[in-house]
C-alpha cells in the first residue's frame, strides 16, 4: 500500500490563522493517533465510491475524510464554515 498525504486543518481561535498538520503515512489510523487525534475506524467513511478515501477513519471533532486533489483532508467545523461561504 503506498504512502498517502493527509492534511488536518484547524482553526485555533479568533484572529489566528488556520493551522495545518501534514502527515505522510501508510497506515492512516495509527499515524493519526500518533499525532494525538482521536481517530476511530467505524467502517468505510465514505459511501461516494471514491477509492482514495475508503481506508481512512473518521476523526472525532473533524469533518472528513475529504479528497483534496493530492491528499486526504480533515477540517474542523470552524474551518468548514469559512471555506464553504
């Protein structure tokens, strides 16, 4: 299984820029946990059929996994609200 890029985008609070954690891994669940994220595999996270996302877990407090062109992205609700305007 090839390594995959993951981006986790968070809003640290008012007046602060978004923070992005970049992870390159082969086993996403273990990698996300090693960075301190509450990652849990609850089955296939996407039913859209996008093959790139099928092995990625949900992370408590984040939306995703989302396809970001060259990486898998997770974002918190505050980031999603800004990006979807």
